[in-house]
């Protein structure tokens, strides 16, 4: 069994190259005919305004996801801070399983904690207040009841507000708070964490735990995997990937799991 992990693709009609790359990756994973699972750990889309939103650019993406699930590759999706309005209709359409943040993945010899990662950025108090609001069921029910045109406008406004807020903050404030990670791992009895959100792909290892940060899709395509007891994260430039597919990926991070 091989388990694949991606996050922070931020797919939208503004980046047709990334859509092509994801579709290409999906087809190649299917062609491998291996027993596999794919975990999407949030921010798959740049923004999501409700499962009733249907756009031509998204049809190819949903078709690729459906083909993955129908091929026997199990799909798991976890909400990010951009696509937390994805609901049961979308999950059903693509044949995925929705998992909650801080989901414990049991492996053959150990356990790994999966999440998007934004809940650990505790020093960014402004963002945490915003997160608490938009993750509430009352707020989401209110927004999803709005006409589609209003939701489109709101999504654009929230993206602009997010960029404006980020430009005024230090890099350290927007990164994870280590103590929050340690507390979370202890609570779930795990020693390894995989997350995205920060756009700082890396592997952080000490005597207590292993924290694997997934790469965001922008200038590069990233794909992480666990096979046996080894975590690997690989990357390629977008152009390289579109030319060479999975063969163009180069292993950047490789660690033995705790």
C-alpha cells in the first residue's frame, strides 16, 4: 500500500496550468495500477462558495477525481482555510471520503496525524478569530443561503482581505506554534504530523516528533507519499511536470517515520 498526500493546490480558472498538472497526475497515478490512497489535506481550491457552484473549468477537475476513485484509489479530503464550504454533494460527486482535521491515520507499524495546519497558527490572533467565525455552522448556513452572485463577490473580497492582512504580518506570526503541535500530537498519541497551509515545505525532526510540511502548488508541483515506514516528498517545476509527469519529480525530503 502506498499513500499519497497533497495540499494547497489552490486550483482556479486563473491557473489552467495547475489544473492540467493535477489531471495529468491523476491519470498517471491510475496508470500505475497500485494499491493506493490519496489524501487531499485542504486548500484544494483557491476558493469554494458552495457545492451548487458549477463552472466549466472545474468539470475537468471533478472528472479526474471521479476517475481516481473509480479506479480503486481511495480519496480522502480534509477542509482547508480556502475550501471549508465543500460539502456532502461535492464529496459524493467525486467519490471521496471527508475526514476531520487532526485525523489519526493508522499505519502498519505506527500512526500519523493528518490536518491542514491553520489551527496551529496561534500567534496570528486576527486569523484565529476569523477562522472561528467562518467555521461556525451558523455562519456557513447563512452564507450558503445567499444568492450565488453574492457568494462569488464575497469570496473575492475574502481573498483580497486575506492578502492584505498577510502583507502586514511577519513570517513568524503566520507559521505554526510549536507548543500547539506538541500538544496535539500528545493528545492523539502520535509522533508524526503531516500538514500543509504554511507554504513552507520541509521536514522538521527532533527527539520527540516528526513534522512533515507539504508543498504548495505554484511555481512547483509537489507530491508526498508514505510507503512502508518511509515518508518522501518530491517536486518538479510546473513546466517540467507538464512535460515529464511523475517521472519529472525529484525527491526533496525523505525521512523514516517514528
